[in-house]
């Protein structure tokens, strides 16, 4: 198939051609997007660094992995496991769990740490998604599901009503399933945050991602450190019984004092659970890793968080915000043993 015409100097290719990282392509819905979220060459001056031994993850294989992938394909669901290139996809899918990404696989923002495709969906939504998500949760027999989504700044409510409809559909079909909502920031609009909080969820999560000093350029200009804190505070004030949660990436150049200050800010906003993870550069176009945090340091930072009064801090090199989410209140670092990783 021949390439389509250029768009702002970047050739646009048809989706079936599977554009390379950083290239623009045409989605099945007819709008353009950038593969992996960041244009080619944005960070190519820095080569990918070799990873230390504690960051080795098993290749995604196995019968259960294939079964979960089939379910995801059959019901036209996007998962953050795939779209964000999560290193734990093999472990989680072989355990029969997946984090479902709502509202498509194209985000209106372009954070420089994230490998989700970026573009403008021009209001497109899949009307069948709530029931498809509910049916998939039922087929997978999940007792706990994490729902996340792309940012949808093209929608007047940021997609809050659609997100809430997905939660309600899951609850109708799976009343015993606990739902964690890892949401966009809805541009800080109180009513939109409350729409999701009121949908029947058990956990509300919005990720701070990095320390205040590094928020820009790490995050898209439309995201913000204070905005995320405000969203988390709105959620906790609306329904105090709903657990609130956030996540902080490490290895982007932050200091230990800044980590502790961010933990203090999250706790002051009423956040109950925090996860600490290693930033891993998805492609050459994304921000380079400044350092690889050791397993011993992750243990120390966990103690900092617990001293701040969090119910739990899940902390480790391969931790992601939704990793082993159902174990977050076991008070044992979700079963992770960072000392074993270090050997």
C-alpha cells in the first residue's frame, strides 16, 4: 500500500502498514496518530542504556497468556499492558489478569515517558465498550480488575461519563468484582472526577508520575503536579471510603529529598496507597533514564512512604501502578522481595 500524503512534514501511513515508532499513521476510525506517542528523533541523541540484572523480565509466553490475548482481541479491548509496553505482561496475563484501557488506544496527550499512541480522536468512542468490558471481566472470572484509559481532551467531560458507564456495566454483570479506576485527570474538573468516583469503584487512582521539578517536560503541558493532587483530593473528599492511590516513577533525575516531598504532598491530599517504580525508556524517542534505582533503594523509599502514613507502598524496579493491585493491602509489598532481585 502506498504511503498517504504528508501531514506537517511527517508521512502518514495506513494502519495496516503498522507504522514504525514515531511515525504517523491512519487509524481504523479515520484520524491520524503517532505510533508510541513521540515523534521520531525527539530523543535519538541518547542511546538506550543496558539494563541491570534486576530488571530482567520473562518473555510473555504460556497457554494462559495466549488465552488472555485472545479474549482481548475478540472483544476489541485495548490494554495498557500492551500499549504501554509493560514488562510484567507475561506474569500478569499468565495469572489471568489484565488492566483494561478504555476509550481506545490513542491519547490526546504526549507525555515524554509514555509509549501510548497520541493523536486527536475527534470525539470517537466505541458505544459497545461498556458491555464488551463487562463480558470480558466475566469470561476471565476476575475478582479484581483495573480500568485505565487514555486522556481524551477532545471530549467535553474528558470521557468521564463513558468511563463510569463501563464501571456500572462491569458491576451489573460481575457484582462481586472489585474495580480500581486508574483515571485521566479530567483537566481537574470536579464534576467529571466525581462522576467516576460515584460509579461504584473501590479504588480511585491518578498518577503523579514524577516530582514537582520534573513534571515538565516529563508530562504533557496539559498535565500538572498540582492538578493531580487536586484530583486525588476531590476523590477522597467525595467518597472517603473509596481508597485513593497514586504512582511515582524513579530514575528521571529526582533527588531523595524530592521523593520524600512528593510522598508528603500525596499523603496531605489524602492518598492511601502509593507505588514506586523504575522509569524504563520505551523507545529512543522518549526521555532517557538518568539512573537505575537499586532494589535496596526501593526498600528504603518504601520505608519513607510508610513513615508518612500510607496504608501501603508497593515499591520495586518492575512495579507498575496496576501491578498486583489486588494485593496492595496485604501489607507485604504485594509479595515482592527486592532482596532476591539484588542477588
